[in-house]
C-alpha cells in the first residue's frame, strides 16, 4: 500500500462506508421503483372509480330526464288534438 498523508484507519473507514453505500444502492433503487409503481396503480384505481361514479351520475340524470318527459306528456289532450288535426 502506498503511504498517504492521511491515517490508514481513516481511509479504511471511508472505504468501508463507500462500499456499504454502493451495496445499499440496488435495494434502495428497487424500493423507489416499487413505491412509484404502487403510487401509479393507486392513482389509476382512483381515476377508474371516479370515472364510474361520474358515469353513474350521468346515467341517473338521463333516466330522470326521460321519465320526467314521459310523465309530462298529457296523452288524453294529445289524442283529442291529433283526432281534430287528422279529422278522424
């Protein structure tokens, strides 16, 4: 080993810390990947549920409007008017 102006214990300590950091890097990277994937899937599920809720609200509104239209038609009056127009 070449002589250095720094104590050999210090260089050994720094080398060991650097080795530990390099050894931990793959595990930390995989943890970050799993966390990002979980977040993306949670957002996708949330967006799907929100879309279903909005679709259900729209369908309910359309059904209500259709039923209201059907109930608002006065069939007897329409029948008398149609008979007078057609002259039957």
